[in-house]
């Protein structure tokens, strides 16, 4: 089988791990699977202070990354490619074309049209994360109808996204699978005493961690308020990431007399995130739904779980389904409920250990790249 996957996500080579696992899985089963990953030649990631990302194309025989000139460098819904795509389709004709830009994607419509024009006969698959209800007007309404009408199978990154596809009239097969899995060789339990000492953490301190953007919808105000109610306990708060809310959170904690409990670390490469997760005694993802966003998955949760770090998450979006019974979930925005969970983990080491073990088991059973690759390959077999 020859698979095309089109998305800006795979500009970052670490994000290709699931597709590499897919190729390895097929090879282990004696199957021939040829994967072409098409990415924009340049991309400006949203919410990141810094320049443009430029991928390195490569060809490893049965798996290749092909950077292609694109019209939009910032908005995935407007992503579409130049004429060189036609020569690539002729050079590497696919059996399955998967575009990971949602149901309203111009890039997907473009590939659907080229599939027909070049008489490739490929199955057409879309991937979507979008998990909030929406209404469309022409021309986006027509674009989505065209895309859904010509879709042979859909992969939704969460349950709400699958439900929305149904609401918008898609009646074909849907698999609910996250876009990216976790690499259990990279994200694994590995104590980091040297890093903890470098960060100034004492052995008796309980390190509460957060990894992600410092923005209002991630619930940092709620987490700050919850921690401020626990001044008598020996905790530290490690924040890894960047964003505009940093100054406000720092001011809040300083006002509460707890400014020295915070440790900020910015611009950490993704490959180094496991080191910081392994310093934490718990990871908290307190996301809060807004009119225009709710948590689509919470990938850092499965990374922490794979490192055997207990997790606490709000009930925004997909978070409760990711955590299951392997962590603690609280109603989003509820300071008292979050504080109770924080206090439980700090004061009940047996509970923390139990959740750490359960989380690790859940991550390995459900969210590794290999596990997701098995499910994705089975979905392709169903379509073929």
C-alpha cells in the first residue's frame, strides 16, 4: 500500500514517529507500505515566539518527507500547494491520501481534485481535531460539503470531533485516534537528581509541573489560586513553556508571598521535555473551555503518564477520556476541587504512587506510537 500524509505537523521530525512506527509495523508483518509525508517548505507556528520552521526533506526508501511550496505559512485552513504537487503525485502515486487539516481544508479539496484529474483512484481520508460546534456560510459551506462528499474515511482526534463530523452530514467510517502518540523509549521513568538540584528543588519539596503555553485558556490562573491556598505545604511549581500570561501569574504568586516557589523554564526543545517531566511529582493540565476553544487532547498528559508521573486534569474537552481512571479530574475552573486534588497527592504518597503506576500502564496500552499505528493500519485495511 502507498500512503500519502499531508500536514504541516510533520515539519518537526519528532512528530513523524507514529508514521515511522506505521512503516516498521507493516515491515514486521511482511507487508509493503510506502509512506510519503508532504509538508510545507516553510511554516510559522502559532503562539511561538521565534522564526519560521523549515523541514529537512529525506527519503529512506519506504518513507520520505517532501517539502512543497505552499501559499499559506500560518493558517492551516488556507494551506494549499503549488503545481509541483502534480509531479510528486505522478512520481509516488498513492493508494490512500490523508490530509490532516480538517473538513474545511483547501489542501484537502486540492488533493481530492488532483486524485480525480490524474485518475489515481486513491482512497481519501481526512483528519480533524475540531471539537466545537460551528455553522458555515458559502463558500466555506460548499467547500466542506465537497470535502465530506468525497471522503472515504475520517480520523477524528477526539470524540467530540467525530460527533461534529456526523452533525455536518458525514456518514462514512470514522476512527477516533490522536494525531500523535508517545515514544515510550524517550518518555520513560528516569530520575533527574542533577536537574532537580540545578533548578533549586529540595528532596522534601513536592514539585507540581505544567508544560505548555502560558495563556488564559490553559487555566494557569486557576492553578495559581489553588496553589496559593496551600502555603503551609512544601511545594514548588515548575512551569515549562512560554506565553503572555507569565507576568500576571508571577505577580499573583508574588502578591501571595509565594513568588519564590515558582521556577520558570522557557524554550525547551521537545526532545528535552522528558528530563523536566521526570523532575515533577505531578503534572497538572487545568485547561478551561472558551467560546472558541476547548482542549482537543492534551498530549503532555500521555507524555507525563509514560514517565510515570501522576496527572491532574480539568474536564475540558478530551482530557477526561485521555486520563480515564489513571489520574485525577476536576471541574474546569473550580479552584477548591483542584486544591483538594493537589493536597491529596502531596499528603498521600500511596495514592500518588498508585496513580503513577496506573498512568504508565494506560499510556503504554493505549497511546504509544506503535499502538496507534496498529489501529491506523487496521483502519486503512477497512477502507481498502
